[in-house]
C-alpha cells in the first residue's frame, strides 16, 4: 500500500468510527447508569438495520427507513427493559445472561425472517455517488454517516450537560441510591436510558445497512468492536466512547490494509495494554 | 464416610455402569452425540470451576480450548507422536491461560466477563486470519487421532474418563483450602485481602487451573472430528459453555454435564425436528435466568431439600448441604457480616 491511499484509509477508518460511536455511546451510557453489560446491543443494531431495510423497500424513503429503524429498536428496548431486565434488576450476572439469551433469539429469528443473504438499504440520490474532498473523491453516504455520528455526539453532550434529564442521569451515574432518595424516579430513568441506547444502536444499524449491508453475524461482529471501544475508552464515559471509536476505527482500517493476517490482533492488543496499564480505561473513573 | 455419602457413592457407581457399557449397545450416531456431550461437559466444567468457586464467569473459554486444539492439529499434521502433540497442546494451553490470568486476575464480575469475551474473540480472529499457520477459514485436514483410541467406542471412553476426572477435580478443589479461599474471595474480596489472603494470586491460579481443563476439552474436540477450523473457538461456543453451566446449575458438581446434555440434546436432536432450535435455546436460557437461577441441578436440590428438611442448619461436611445456600452467580449473597464462609457453598448435588 502506498502513501497516496492513506487519506482514504483515514476516511474509511473514521466511517467505521462513526458507526462504532453510535453503538458504543448507547452501550456505555446504559452501563454507566444501570451497570448492565448489554450483550444484546448488537441485536438492537441488527433489528434496526433489518427494519430499516424493510421500511425502506416498502416506502421507498430513506427517512422513513431511518425513523422506523430507530422507533422499532426503541420499542424493542423498552419491552426488554420493562419485562425482562427489570425482573432481575441488581443481579449483574443474571442481567448479562438475559441479554445473551435475547441475542441468541434475535440472531436466529432474523435469520429466519430475512434469510442469510446480505441485504443493502437503498440510499436516496443526494446521498449516493461521491463528493470531492480536496483532490480525493469519497462516497457521500459515508460522509453523511460521519456527520450523523458527530450530530449525535453533540446531541448527547447537550442532553447530558444542559438539560434537566441530563442532570438526573448524571446524578444517577454518580450515586444511584442518593439520587433515588432525593426523589429522582430511578426506575423511569433506567427505562429512558435503555430506550435511548437501543434507539442509538438501531440508528447505527440503519446507517450501516446503507453501506456495509446487514447480514447474519453482523450483530456479534459489531458488538465485539463496541466492547473493545468501551473498554479502551472507559466504561460509562461518552467522551471515552468517542475517543475509543476514533482510535479503534482508524486502527482497524490501517491494520486491515497493512497486515491483514493480524488485523484482529492489532485491534485487541491495545485493549490488552490499556487494561493492564489503566484498568478503568482512558476516560473512565474507577470501574 | 457416613451413611448418606455411601448411598450417594453407590448411586454414582450404579449410574456409571450403563454409561461405561454404552459402546456395547448404543448405535454409532448416538455414541457420537454422547461423546460430544462429555467433551462439552468438560469445557462447561472448566467454566463452572471458575464461576462456581470464585464467581468469575468467563465468556472466552472456547478460546483456550482453541489454542489446545490448534496445538494438536498443527503437530498431528506434521506427524508428531501423540505425546509430542499433547505436549505442544499443553504448552499452548498454558501460555494462553497465563495470558488470560495475567489480564483478568485483578478484575471481577462483569469486567472479567468482558475481558475474557474479548480475549476469546481475539484468539478466534487470530486463527481465522493467520492462515499461513492455521489454514484460516478452511482450517486443517489430515489430523489423525492416536491409533490407541482410534475406535469410536474407545474414544468415547476416553471422553467419559476425562469429563469424570474434570468433575472429580472440581469437587476436590472446591473442598480444598484453596477452594474455600476462592469462595471467601467471591463473597468478600476486601475482607479476604485484609485477612492476608493473596486474593489476586488465588484467582490467577484458579484461572490457569480452569484453563488447563478447557485445554483438555479442546484436545478431545479436535480428536473427535479429526478436523479443525476457527469455529472450534467461536464466541458462540464460549457462550454455549456458559449456558450449559447456568442451565445445569452454577457451582454444582454435575450441573455442567447435565447442562451439556440439554444443550447438545437440543442442538443434535431437536435440530432435526425444529429448524429454529437456537431460538429455543435462547428461550430456555431466558426462562432459566428468570425463574430458576440455580439451574436444573440446583433447583432439584432445593426441591428435594424442601421436601425433607435437613436436621441441623450447620451442615456437617459430607452431610446434607445447609439450606441457606448462596446461589453463586445470582449475585444474591446472603452471607451476613461475620458469618464464616460455609464450606458447602458451591457443592450442591442432586440425587438423580
């Protein structure tokens, strides 16, 4: 690989970073507030992608696909939290295992419904094709996905730092018991957060369906990357998720291009190093 | 040995007869399935050793099995002697187990789970991508299991023996001072540390021990099919091992084997009737987690105990386990401040 392709690799890496951020931010927020490691997060991504493809092909509209995917996963998240996770609330391990069970079911049922062939979401004309970036041409849709992630990042920051809901969330993250004692409805806060996280994963799914396709196994693939991002960035920190996403996304793009045989290793090795040197992650407080 | 354990021993021996004689009367395909059950049971037992005693649930144990399996495969293709193959596999297992232990011994709970998960996937990815050594996606063919255990019936007996050894070892460890220390660490790491116990070192040892057991399962798995591909260490396999432990009953001795029987049964038998068996497996997991967190064996033991209330709550060693059992892994510790660590926390057997 020559140096001329470096900018393209950077852009490829950042596109993947954008997807990872959409997924990891929800994952890390759910963990920060609820202490749940949601191994069904990849399933929300899968559901979002497939619902988006379905809605897109029925309506012919990309916006409808996007909205349908987010609403469907949000609703799915709501049901999961309300009827399953709440029943084992406080039992870390049972919560994790429950999400594993959900992941099994979703993976199998979506294979049954949507089949094994990778499916692509049609993107509208103004997003297809490519744009000129200096002397390079790059697919417009991928730039759109990056913009989406940046917008979501700013939105999350605003939500957390500037709104009453955000203040309650921060209070809940810092000290669940005291927040509850001060009259914050922690149960409702959990539900809101889980729906938000699931919706973000659904958004990532639809966005990804427009460029990477949706296929069986996409759920575990992306979940593992999100896990690495969150471990590197620090559990519970949105800023950490952003830094981790950019870092892992770029690392993945370059290792795939330069030494494909060890690309997985290249992504996981830094995680190992971070864990040994700084177990709480780059931006995490004590775990 | 008191009376009840003599009865239990007799029951186990009686059960052992049809298991050992299975090659005489079972059709070949059922014998194969049963062999799979015992190998899966051994992997599940290795997960259970950690989960039951120290509360560390590993989602990456198939990765350790994978290392052992590739050791065997690589050496077998190059016509090493069986002993040489095993030696290489053990070295690979030990190395990988040491890495697992080094990276996770200071963690616990969900952090441990996440790191082991990531490590497992790392090894899977390495096996998949480093095709010059591992054959990549296509794996390796031409692996031959040693001539001594060539016959399916003999190999089956080896699997039974290995699994039994694994289960017996679990029991021995859980009753040893080392096992008690681990249980103490599970219940209250801070208190154990302040009492002067080497908390991290104990967990390190437990992880390596459990890893070696997982490695044995990997060796048997590759010998059984005489083929290897990265699938042998996929995330699904690691997750399945955990499902087996949870289904059977975390911290019980025979739970992993029971869980392996159910999961492999669903996979092998139901898959010919119901296409959507993974959904069924997921549903079973969800239901067990919601309604029977102590698993099949644990729940049966609870029921049996409720029907015939044991005399005396203290639970003499070897006698009926005390009824205030803590469900390891359920997170619901009922240990009160100052209560001694019960030696029976993690060894509830059901009388089948």
